[in-house]
């Protein structure tokens, strides 16, 4: 995925779900129509937990199911539609076209798990959230994206 060193860059450590919720709230505050957030990391690292924290911070009241099998869940929230994509099972580019990522960006914000499978569809100003499990079980997070994200961190 793209990375420009002159843009926004932060490294964080998430020690628990409370910290994940706080990060989700910070990201949620920066969402607007056309925003893409790429949630990248190995299986089980907490991508879906972070997506749920973002959705909850934007006002989702019910539990957000993982889009692993449906591939996309759409949430019409009071001030923004957010589409949550999970591209883990995508094998061909033709499947991406059917999901409507570009349409979702036109009408709202998108959260994308396994974003490397759709890197050509992501806008240049995508916020990339790289999650890695640390040696003590904590989550290490590297955030990169456009400079506009500095106001939220």
C-alpha cells in the first residue's frame, strides 16, 4: 500500500479493549464522506474489534456483525453511511467490482479489512491502520495517511 513519509504518521500501543475503543473514537471523529480506512494486519489481530469501536463511536447502538461471510455490512448512521468490507475471501478482481467500494466511497465512508486485495481502488488519502500483535499480547498500531488526521491524534 502507498505511504508518503511527509504525511500523517503515528505509532501507538493498545493494551486492552478500552484503548481500542479510544482509538476507534479518534478515527470515527475524522470520518466523512469519501474517507477510506484500511485496517491491515494478520488474522486475529483486532481489525474487526477496531471497526466495531469506530462504528460504536459514530453512534451504532446494536452489535456489528463481522462481514467475513457477507463481505460487506452497511450502516446508515445519523450523519454518515459507513460500509464495512472484509476482503479476506476475495480471490479475483471481478469480485471487487461487484462489492461496490467506489459507490460506497461516493455515498459515505468505508472501513476495509484486508485492504491489500483492493489497493487499486483505495483513494490516495486513505488512512492506513497497520495492526501487529506485540510480544506481551498488546496491539501495536502504525497509522499513516493524509495530514488532516493530525487534528484527531
